[in-house]
C-alpha cells in the first residue's frame, strides 16, 4: 500500500502519471516540471505518482525500486514495470481503494501512463472526479508532422473521449492553448496556463565571465527528430569560418542519431562537432555558461525548459519560432529563425561565428537580462491548486 501522507484526512487526493520521473533525467523538461509541481503543491493534498521503473530508453530498472511505493517528500511514488501483469493488478487494486479527486496525465500519446489510466477511468474501474492533461507540446504543428497519419487517426478517437470527460488541459503558454483549440475545434476546451519552471535551475544572478577562442555553439537536449538537430549540422556546412559545436543529450532515437553522424562526417574540416554524452540536470546551467550560443531549431516546444536554462546562464539562444520564447529572444535573448532551412540557419550561424569578443559579451549580457525580466513577471501558482479550486467552485 502507498504510505500515508498525512495524519489528518486530506482535502483532495491527486494521482499523477508520467512515463519518466526521478531518479531518471533522460525525459528532459517534463521530469523537472512534474518535480516542481509536486514540490510546490499545497500541503493539504495527498499526492500519488505512478511512473516507469526505469529511465527513458533504458532496459534496466532502477535498483530496488521496481514494484515499490517510495516516499518522496509528501508524494508516494510507485515505480511500475509495464510488462508485469502482477504489478498492474496490484497497483489497480490499491488505487481503487483511494478516492481520487484529480488525475493528472503528462502526455497525449503515452500508452501506459495516459491511455491506460484514461480507459480505466472511463470504465469506472479507476473512478476519478476530474482529469488534468498536459500534452507537453505534442499538439504543435511540428510535432504533429511526425507520424502524421497515425496521429490524425488517434486525434479522432481523442475528440470522442474528451466530449464525455471533465477534462482540463494544462498548457504553458497562450501559443500552446491555441494549438489545443485548433486540434479540438468543436470541444468546450478548458485550459489552465502554468509554466512550472523549477526555481532550482537558477544558480546565479550574475553573468559569467566571457571566454575567448573559437566560436562555440552547443546543443543540449534529447536527440530525436522533433528537436531538428540535423538541420543545425547541415547549417554548419554553410559557415565559412572555424567554429565548434558540442552536442549533449540522450540518444533517444538511435536511427536518427546515425543519420546525424553521417552528416557530421561530411562537414568541412574547419567545423568541429563533438558528441559529449549525457548531461545530468544539475550540470546543465553551468555547462551552458561555457558556450557562445545554444542552437535549437526545434519543431515545437510547449515551454522549453532548456531555453530558460540557457538564458539563465547568459547563453544566447538561436531558436525556431515554434516555442513561447519568441518575444524574449527578440527582446535580447538571442535570435529567432523562422525559415528552418540549412541555408537560412547557416547564414545566422555564420554571422554569430564572425562576431567579436565584445559583441559576444553584449549578446550574453542581453540574454541574461532578458531571462530575468521574463522570470520576474511569472505567476508562480501551482497548477494542481488552480484546477482543484476550479473543481471546488463547480460543485
């Protein structure tokens, strides 16, 4: 059984499901988002979280966690082996004994941690009062372009489901809210905006000192087609002067990475590209501080934690316009590239590679200032609290 969270009966019980969670980190920003939401939740909530018993892409479970409830702060976390029928049965029986007010799902497409809980809820096997769903950028135009036919079919099923659910969508920006309304035009869409950026990512309010040498570009993130890393590699071939490009991240899609490696091998000799392996979350901000610019031509981000971390470390961001960060970048945080072709991105990289040390220093200071101006304007309300207040008001 899950450990008791409080001696007194809680006002509300929340079940959170996500495919990836601590101690893993390969799932990227959503892992940090969910962690921040749990850490900042009101104290009168009983929090249960169900997640996979291994990190994203790993074949091996976490040591001594599979099939167990572990207390993390005020939340009880169950680490599920999705291939174990015994664990599924035991978990379902235990959750049925709980009176769940809100079920919080952290993906639109995830089969085990979104679809299964949703089906169990619809069949009243796992009764819940309301559902909060965070699509995590999965409805952006760029994301929908990947495996488009399969997703179009699946959205038709989703439109039927949501018409019979007490559902609220959790989004990080008005841009993502518009994407949901576009995907569900006939639905009465209820939306809650909350970005849940982890304050712990801010290690310093002072810009690091400028370093000298060759222009240093960096990519930090999951290596998958959605992040468009191959376009950056192709764009570097256009840069006429020496430059370095370091890549950090988990090899989520090894077939895609194989394609990227072939492109790297074809680059001219004056461009140096190095894969640096995976990067622990507590090293991301300090690592960004070593580089002149973060190149991120992503096909779509609902928020983009890695963009925030780059700006917080005074590393300007060269990014697509498929994120909510466009106004911040255009205000000094970096540069927005709307034409995601190797020629267009390459022209931008060539200009940055030709910048003087003084110009780089100005760009780094501007990125630092743009981030903290944005950060000071944010509403830090917890999304669970916002939605539960709405549920209470509707009763």
